[in-house]
C-alpha cells in the first residue's frame, strides 16, 4: 500500500460540489414556488414580472447546485450536423462488414423474418455505410466555461442520422474513450447483436458494426407501415456506466423518414427542413471547474440544475413567423419534465415517442419522462410578441420522481425557461397545413384476440436496490420468451413506494391499453416505447414481438436504476411463449 | 394458445435435444457431434479474444477523484487497531464496503457468505495487498471490537494472511452515519432510512487509484456480481474485460444445470 505523501495533501483539499457554495449577490433570491395540484397547473403569478425573472435568472441552487453564475439565453441553440455516409450501395462498403473485433449481426447476411423465413425484411433503398468514433471532447456548454464531455464523433449531441424508411445502414462505431460502451438505437427495430444489450460492449479501442435495418415488421404478410418510426435517438447502454456516459453527452438523434412521411412533407402538410428541428433537453450539474458533476455512488437518480438544450445551457433560437416542427427529446438521466409555452398557448402534437400519431392533437403541455420524445408543431405566425419561452413546469426534488402522482402532478407556472424563441419577420406565406385534426400515420391497434400470453412485471424497491418480480437483471437468463411473431399482454405494476419508473421495452412499440384501469391520455393511446409509471401506477400494454429473435432488454429508464440492475431480458423465440430460458444467442 | 404466467414463473422444462448454444455470432442447434466441434471452435475463439487484451496497467487518476469527498474519520477495527477511513483503507486501493450490524437477522448473514466468497475469488484476481474489504457497523454503540470479533467467529470470517484483509470497524455513530450518507448508502425515505432492519443490502466498491466506483445488490447472480466487480476494479484491460469478450456457452450450461437440478 503506497503511503508516501498523501495524494490529497499533494493536490490540496478539493471539496466536491456537494459542499455548500456561496453565490454572488447579483443572482437574486431563489425562486419561490407556487404549487398546484390540478396537473395542468394554474397559478396567479403576475405575468409582468415573469419575463424579467426568466431573463435575469440563473438556475443556481445555493445548497447543492452548479456554482457558476451565468446569464441565460445568450447562446444560440445549435442544430446537430447530419451524419454523412462513407459509401452508398451494396456491396460497396468502404471496409468488410463484420471485420472488426465485435463483428456484425448474423442477420445482416440472412435478412429473413424470424417468424416466417420465407419472407425477407422489407427493403427499398441502397445500403449505406457510416463510421463513427466515440470520443472525449472539451466544449462550451455554459458560456465562457470549458467542459469535458464525451460524445459520438466528439460532439454533443452526436450527429443526427437521417435514414429513409427501408434503407439499411451499417454504422461501424469505434470507442476511443476509456468506458466500456454499448450503443442503443432507442425506438429502432433491429437485431439483437446491435441493439445495445448492456453486455454487448464496444470495448475501449475496438469497434462494433451496428446493422440498423430501418425496416418494419410484417402484419399478416404485409409490411406494417404503421410501425415506421420518426424520431428515434441513440445513446450509450453499457452495463454499470450508462448513467455516467449519458450525462457526459453520449446521445444523438436518429430520424427516419419513410416514403409515407416524406409524402406528408412533399405535400406541404408537415414542415420540411430547415423548419424540422430536433431538440434534445437534458439537465446537468457542474462543478466550479466546469466539469460535469457526477456521483457514481448516488443511485437514486441524477438531477441537474442547468438545462442543456442541444448541448448549450438555456439557449435562444431565432425563428420566422411560420410553423416549425420540433422533435423534443428528454435525454435526462432521471428528471421528468413537462413542457409548456410561456404564453400558455397549446402545442400541436404530432408524434409520441418514435411514432406519428394517427392525427394531430392539441396538447396544453407535454409530460416527458427520461427517454420520451414528443414531436410538436408550433405556429409562430400566430404569436404577436417577439419572444416566447419553452418552459419546464414540472417540480421534482430528487431522483424518486416529480412531486405528486402520474396524472396529478405538482407543477409551477411560470416554469423554468429552457429555450427563448426570438421571433422575427412577417408571417411567411405558403406555410404547411398541419393543424389539430390533420390525418397523419394510420394506427393498427393490436387486438385482444391476438394476445397469446399475459405476463405481470412488478417493480419494487428492496434493501437499497430495485427489483423486477423480486429479481435482478441476469444477463444470461431470458425472463420472458414470447413466441416470435405473436402479441402479448404485459401488466407493468409499480409497487415501489414513491418512486417513478419509466419503463422502456426494446425492439418494438407497445400499445398502452389502460393506466390504473382507465384509458390512457390520447397522446399515449397509440404507440409508445416508454411507459411512464408513477407511484403505484399499474399499466396494461399490448406488444408484438416480430422479425428478430433476441435477446433484448426492458428496463427502467432512470439510468441510475438501470445501472443498479433494474432490468429484465426478453427473447422472442420460435417455440414460445415460455419463461426463464437461457438466452437464444449471445454477442459479446 | 393463451397462457398466463404468474409473476414468478415456475420451472421450465428443458430437453437435451433442444440445447441452445450461443457463439460465433451465430445461433447453433446442438446435434451430438456438431456440438463438441462447435464448442472447441468457441473455446479457441475465446482464447484468441482474451489474448488480444493488453495487460498494461492503467495509469492512476491524478486529478479530482470521487474519494476526495470521503471524510477521513477515525475507526477502530475488530483487532482494536486505530484506522483512518480514507488514508488507511481507501487511498490508492481497491476496496469493497458494506454496512451491517451484528444483531442483523435479515440480509447480513447472506451478505457475509457472499463477501466470504468474493474475498477468496477476488483475492486470486487482485492479490491480497491492493484489495481490502471493510464492514462498517450501523450500531457502534453495540458493536465494540469484542462484539465484532465474536460476530466474525460465528460467521466464519478469519484474519487470514493469504487473503485480502477484511476489516470489521466501529467508531463514532454520527461520523459513521454521515459517512454512510456520503457513500450513497441511504434511503430517501427517512422512515425507511432510520429502520436498521431495512438497511441496504448492497456492496459499494471501487478502485480508488483508477477512480472507478459502483454499487451493486448482494442478491444478484454471484458470477455476474463477481465479474462486474472485476470489470469495475480491474487494473488492466485483460483483467477487466476477459469475461466480457467470451462467448458464454459455459454460462448457459451452468444455467441449464441449475434449472435441471431444481
């Protein structure tokens, strides 16, 4: 045991950000909250002081927050660059697919549908080949402060992948960091080898070829166009390190536009580029030296006090007086948010999680657990003022979750300003037509008659950790083995006391039938890939398991809980439904 | 066909003729001789993959570390020795920490058996000098050094110079309680947190020199707990990742064996 001069003595006493910090008097007092229990949150705060407060305020919590004062809304919100392929067209890969340490999915070579090998995956467009490197990088998140991060291609957010529907791609992903990573395309329909199973690593210094099919499953022998995703996102999923790597910035968008959605854009129904913008929101906390604060021993759930939007703290964004499509993503580890516009005008909601809704709906506010997405259209031509703020109105004090219950939350209005929209110019003529009620993507409901098995999963907290059905994640055991090609009913029951657990199931969408015995809110009534469970919530979902055999995971998407093994395995197999089987495959 | 599964599914029936095998990135069905050839190929592939991992030691982290916030409180161990928590047990070492109390009849007896096994298994991997196990009491007013010694005797934990040191420690209640919260071993619900019988059954462990820390539940699968701890605390790539790069046919077999026994 080395015992010369203590390292602590050598570098001086460092108090981590957990210690109390003194705040400059110019920041003003901490905002007082007004609580409302109606869920939609109505208060009587004076609007005259609202914009002053939103403008001047920083978000420092004097006790445990980021001790770096800064002025909000002084940085422009960046739009992540679109990832360009190295080559297009099979077999024109720039390298040999699969010729890397971690190889490629065997399905890349066969492409037959697991439940019906006479069928091949629907494909239409030539294959594309990408290469990506996960790297450490130093960037500016808080103005004037250098912050070490970790990002795909060394940027945060990572580059945006834009895929056509039915356009297969290979992404050779190198890991130039010192974390053992595993990349997950959240919302994607992909084989197990490249789906981000936590133990299917990209070891430091190595690469894995991720085969993203961009395909859709079959429904009675016909490609299920209702399943084509829109706003997906990719992020790290490595066992034990996910909470850390994600807060350091390992996340990006993957947008798929299939022929049908392209048609909505071409017919000027939905906004097109550059008025179709992904917006990643994630909370972080910083140390006084600008590094991102993170505690690997805190498993409750990371909460930050600085909201980073597309990699910048509380930015502004210039918009014209026209409609914009914003693809919101809550990329926080554990913070649930509820988005609202500062003048109270509703959003036009067009998508929930990865899928367009069957028709556009009006949404007063957008409740999002970690990992959820919501696409909305905001028509700035209807806004007279020159400024509008996107706010988070949801109150959350610790990793357990927001204050209140799932459908009855504590909110504050005005909320915390996330983005300041600066609205310029006259209304633009010839704008797209989408509005409340516009028909979007057809939805094919899963029928009760298709259900082949019912499973119950209870989520609870015991002795400092969380379990599913009184077990922890076992990477070699498939807890649920549906028959591949079938549909099942899953009951997700949160008995974990005051803890919120957003449950994400890989591979396919699920359809929420009931929340606590009632029909779900309309925005969640079609397809989802994250099922939000509040305290004591019980949700009933239908889900299909098509095209690929496993293993795949489902888990709480509070990343600290996920790292603590709050996760289970499902493995669609030919001779299901079964339970508790060895994995049908393993791809280290 | 409709089936209903209770939340704890019953045993599954496996027949040898449907033995599933993982490996070589392919799904293989076992049919007698094919299986042993495929197994040999798998073992060979695993050897190559493990050999490709370097044994060069990672460099120490010299700037800020997680342990910088750990207080250097005074402890007394079961031998009556005075120890400083940070300087003697944490700094530049690999350490496994667990809170317990001698009167616990809940999770502690199980935890003790798991840690005994880890002491032996991790001792073989890390050697006995860099790794230390520390059990910290939740009841210092009861758990004097003599009580700790009695407890260790009952649990079959011995001072053993061939194994990593396992220190049972007591001290000042407020300081131990503050340390516990500092280490993240607490429940946000103050009622649960105040109830010793509901104390966390987790192992908090890390390699201070390399600034890698994690905490995992004692009740998870032992082999996976062990390989996760080796991965988090490992000092070179081969040590960390040997288990991670292997096609796990043997693990599948172990699972099948355990199912067949039950």
